[in-house]
């Protein structure tokens, strides 16, 4: 939707709501004892669980008991690709929206309301007044990510920053008399051994952005192409311009040409990646390398190949000893309260209540103890007796009323084996590297300079990054000249970026 059209819809919505308020139709607790209606829109593709209504009632009762505020929660679950359309229609129709759950750092997420419409409530003073537990449980860098021009536009969710690993066939290593690789050199030897097992083997499957997350940049002391880094003098630069990324591209090209990495690493479907590994035709799996996803894939592969054995390994060291995985940003998503909501204070109180006590958080995140989950002790949770058949086709609870904050609780299912639990524990301790821009909100620039920079970035990726990743051309040979040309052509935007960075970077 065009910016002007969205602004027109917003003005229409504001005028309709203003008329609603002037008519004396404020959303207050009714005479019949009903609570104040609070409406959430949340992206993410959650599927409603069969006990959602019961969990909602339990949350509302506990919140009323603890705070004296009676609420009636309503959640509208949306697919990621549908939420903006549904929100635009709701805004145009003057419908009630009290909170929007979506991504931060994406113009298709919460950023659109900050960049284009200013369609958000400044939560700075409200959180200061009602959010003592939020301030305690949420790291400042997460709040910084959701702050622009001194205005807190969303309550940041907090997720695990250490979450990635590399899934490898341990039995294939044993067959080749190889130890678990700890260096890029040893890993390459393993890939070559996997390739030589069979002409139909694809030694490693996973997208090039997953390669950036867990293998080469961390070994060659640079960040992934889409991240930013600081040079020695403090200058902020895009990751794809890092001199060390030339070695990443050179290695990617060689691995594809030598049959060590999937030639279709940018175009293969997720299902195809899964099927190759599960079907015993790949030895390393890095497609979305989040540890619990890797465990799920390993289980499916084990079911199809009972003799298969696995390891989830840590960062691989490069020739200079560098070894790390990409760190996930703490504030990947957040909760924005629209400027049209009349319930901003209550919404903040709700999320503050949520994180103020693990019992409250676990009620909203996991459901009722004994009904939707059981406490297995030592941070583990289990499935209630008799629920297995239900979970085979649906869910007990969708987490619709929850808000992710792993500093309050982060339970793990007790269905994991000792080996799998150890993998999860290991992943939490691996060294990581992050984006230099983490903790900052970056405004959307509507200018010819910004458009020129965006076009140049796409051209650089298409002419330098993609050919190497596809095994078409060793672009490392023209990398330095391309970087120099890019910087010269986009110096004005890079200067703006660095000026903004120095003025707004988190302390």
C-alpha cells in the first residue's frame, strides 16, 4: 500500500475513533461485569489450540486478582504475509486495535508505523510509570532497538541470542575415520569424504544466508553480508564490504565447484533441503540452524535411517583462530500499541504483570500447569497424560496471549534425550558475533540518495556475491575493485549512516 494511501486510511481511522469517543462510547467495563476489551493483532502463523479459551479465562482471572483490573482479551492470529493487509483494513474500518505483535527492523513489520505514519503510542513515560518489571527483565539494548528520537514505540520481546549449531552425520565421519571437525580445514576434509561416498550425495545442504550464520564469516573474522561491522577507526560499514568477506566468497565458490556444498543453495526449497538430509543424501544440514530445528531434523533422519548417528557441533575455527556463530538480536520482535488505542496503560500493565512473576509468564506462554503442560523440574516441561493423541493433529494451547521474554522463563520439553539436552546446553555457550547496528532503530530514508544506495547494494550482491555462491565465478578476484567503486559511488549515504550512527548508537 502506498504511503499516501496508508496515511489517508490512518486519518480516516482517527476521525472515526474521535467521533466514537465524542459520542460517549468509551470502552469501559460494562454494567454486566464484563472486562475492558483488549484487542491484539499478532503475526507469526500461530494456530489456535483447543484449550485457548480456558487459558484466556485463567489469565484474565489471575490478572484481575493481582491488579484489580478486569480485562477481556481478544487475539487475532495472522500469517506473516497477511497481517499488514488485515491491519490496513482494520485501521480503515476504525476497528479497535490495542497491540500489534510483529517484527522489528523490517519495513514490513513494526517499522512501517514509525517510518510512515507515526501510528504508535510513545511508551516512554507509560513504561516508566507501570513497567518496573519490564525494565528489570528486558535488557537495555532491546529497549534501544525499539526507540526512535527518544520515543519508545514498542515493548521488545526477548529471545535466546545463542541458538545456532551445525548438524552433521557422526556415522559418516566414523566411516571415514574422521574426528568431529573443529576447524574449517577439518570440516572441508569431512565434506570431501561425504562427497566421495556416493555420486548422489550432496555433502552439505543449506542456504547461503545460513552459511553466513554458522560457518564462514565467523571463521574469517567478519559478519554476514546483511549485517554491519565497525572498522578499526570506528567507521560503520555494510558487512558485504568487509575485506575478509572476500575469503568467504572465494571459499564458497570453491566449495560449490568441488561439489562440497549444494549448488542450489539459494534456490532450493526448504522441503527439498529437509528431504535430502532425511533421505540420507546429505551429511551436513544448516538450513535454519536453530538447535531445536536441527534436533527435529535429526529425529526424522533417524526414523528413516535407524543406523544414523549425529552431532550438533560448534563454530569452526579459521586459520587465524577466529570461531563464532551469528548472534540472534535479542529484540527480534516487539509489541506496538497504536496511537488510536485508549488502553495503552492497561496493555503495558498487562505485559508488566506477565514478566513480574514466572507463574504469570508460564501461564500465558505454556498454559495451565497440569492441563496444557506439566512441570518436570529442572527447567523442563512435559506433556499432560492423555494429550499425545491431541497433539498429533492439533495443539492444546497456541501461546496467543504470551509475550516472549526468555529472561523470565525458557523451559525445554522433557521429551529431549540426554544427548539432545546437551546439544541445547552447548549451543547456549558458543561464542557469537553480532550486528554493529543492534540496539538502534534505523529510519526509512525517502530520498534519491537512499534509493541509489539500495540499488547499488542489490547490484553488488548480484554481481559479486551471487556468482560466487552459485559456483559461476570466483568474484574474489574483482572484490577489492568492486568495494572501492561502491564506496566512491555511495559516499554520501555512507556519511549520513555514520553520522546517524555516532549520534544514536547505544552506550
